[in-house]
């Protein structure tokens, strides 16, 4: 029977518990941050235990009797039917999302969480050594254990069609392998055709982009770029890591990293734009909703759409560099003084198959992601054994790009994700591109003069549009609802493929 409570005490209790959990999550994030940026190598073992213990504690709080009691007072755990009248749309959304989280997490024992985090925490450091020394055999037993744990996790959580679906749900709840196979199948076909067409054209000369730029100079350029972006700089900071990433503890504390490659200074700048996009999302969440699902990102696909938006749709656009190139040229006169803007723009947008995903051009980037998705599915269903992974990787890479990695460090060891246990994560990178391009079509309708404004250095209106359309809502809407709300259409590969075809037809004159 429905009953009215104003304000619902149970709702206050849920928010209080969830805020405590969020603070613990923030501490856990700081441990990961320290591990990736500052921690000495000898601290791997104790840090693994710290992360494992804290992860288990957080899981216990999320599935505690106290949390269950408060949730059960508001909604039926079996049917999802609300028990209280008079709730606002925001409150209903919070309860709905809390129930989703609880239903999923209560299936996983704390002992499993503790084991999983302990293994992956140690595995990340072993992976780093294996990659550095090109020793897949060093990482192999850890990866075997991680895959076994993910297979067990899928069985515990349950699935209908494919074990991969149970893992994918954590990163993008609106997707499954059936939907992905259809979208990625069409996307792969169009990207491969576009790539072949571009490669038949005369290769662009971009050698000047790979001249050595000193470490300190690159760091200076990165800080300069970040300073000129329209964000609250007291809420963020820039550090260095071996693999660029972002991490957020609160809308007022969102941190990013970049990496310095001596002979690839543009990688640093694009990494900063990418991670800044993530940071914009985190800082755009309403601080009043902190500790509730409405203070959390929708999904990793939507999160990735924000980073790719700033890195590619804005950061690789001609208007952006009409503004920033004169600034960059002034900072690097010896490198760029004889390079006109048009050549610079065409050069960093050069399309050529590469070994490394994070350095891939826009046309081939999603093919790197689809390759990983296909391999992950094979690993999860025992179709592929870990010991055969390097060989399988090289076979598929040759099929997709016409290249064979010379070693495993540039092949199957290049990404950190598997050491973290993040099976199901990779598809969100490609989905992020699709969401971003589709969102961008609506943005252009709202701001047809966007290019002229960006060319003048006006970027704040872009941040504000994203904040009002996406960031402020948290998990009020799922990703499918959000894309329909903004664009009026369900997600597809169409907008992304049209964007790429239009852009590279102009660059390569075909």
C-alpha cells in the first residue's frame, strides 16, 4: 500500500550512507592516483592489500543491512514498485538507480571483491614491468587469473545471451553483445572502406611533428593549453603518468595526467584535451547531488564521448587551431616558424595505420577498439587461451591494419586495462565517439557559428552547452534516453561516419 512521507526518512538515510561510501571511494581513488603517479615500486604489495581491504569495505557498505532496510522502505526490491507517494522526479530517479546498483552488487560476495582487487592491483605493476621488458610470459599468469575471475563474475551476475554482457553492463548498461555486434559490424565496414580510400591517396608529410621537443618545454606547453581552457582551475591539476588518465573525487576535485613523448609533442596536447574532457564532465556534475546517483556520470560511454568531443571534434578541428596555432607557434618558433596553418592542420590529421591505439588517427581508432572487443569475447568464452593471445592479436592486427607488431609491448601488452580487470571497458571508447558525433549534430544546430567563435578563442559556450545538456543530469537518464532527448534519435554510427567522411574528403581531396 502506498503511503506518504515528507520528507522520507529512508531517503535521507540512503543519501547519508551513500555520501559516506562516496568519501571512501574518493580515498580509494587517491590510492590509485598515488599508485600511478608517485608510489615507489617497492610499495606494490602493501598498496595492493590497502586497495583490496578498502574495496571490500566499500562493497560491504553498499550491500549492508542498513542500506537494504532504507531502500526497502522506499521501493520493492523484487518488483521495483515505489512504496511512497509525493516523491519528486529527482528522488524517484535516485531510488531507481540505487536499486539497480544494489541488485547487481549484492550478488557479488565481499570475498570475491577482495580477491579481485588484490589480484588486479598487483597485476598492474607486473603488467608495467612486462610491457617495459617485452615479457608477455611475466604477465601471462596474472592475466589468466584475471580472466578466470571475470568469467566467474559473469556467472555470479548472470546473463541471457553471452557472458560478456554481464561485464559490459557495468560500463554501459544500455548495451549488450547483440547490439554491439550490429553497430560495430556496420562501423567496421565503413571505416575499413574509408581507410582504404585514404591510403590510396598521396601520403601527407608530417615528419616535422616528430622532431624532439624537450620534456620541460612540453610540460610548459601542456600547462599553457590547460590554462587557456575554460575550467575552474582551482578544482583541477595536471601531473605526469605512463598512461594518461583522469580521476575525480568530487566536482571540486578532478585531476588529470598526461605523458611526455620526446618525439611526439602533439600527443601531449591531445592527451590533455582528452583528459580535460573527462574533467569537464566530473566538474559539471551538480555538487548538491554528491553522494547520490544523480551526482555520478551516466556511463563510461557518455564519459568517453566528452573526452573525444574535446580531443577530436574540437581539438582536431581547424577553428581550434586558427586560435591556438599562433600561440603554439610563438612558443616553438624554431619548430613551426616555416609551417603554415593549413599544412599543420592536415599533418596532425594524417591517416596512417599505427600500432598504438592511443596514438591512432580518427579513422582507424575505432578499429583498434573493435579488435580488442572481438578478442575479449573470445577470451571470455574459452575460444582463445591466454598463451595464444599474442599470436591471435598479431593475426587480427594484420587483418585490420596490414601491420604486424614487432613485439608484444607494441601489441597485446600496450594497454593497462586488462591488468585492471576491466573486461567490457574497451567498447565504450568506440561508443563514446558515436555518442559524441551524434551530440555534435545537435550542438551545431544550436550554434551554427561555433567555428567562428572557437577561432576567436571562445570555448566557454561549448562547456556550458555540454553542462546543460549532459553533465548536470548525472544518472537522471540512461545513455539511450539521453541521446534521444538531445538528438531525437537512437544511437547509431551514422553521424560519426558522416563526420569522418566529410572531414577527410576535404583533407585528402577525394
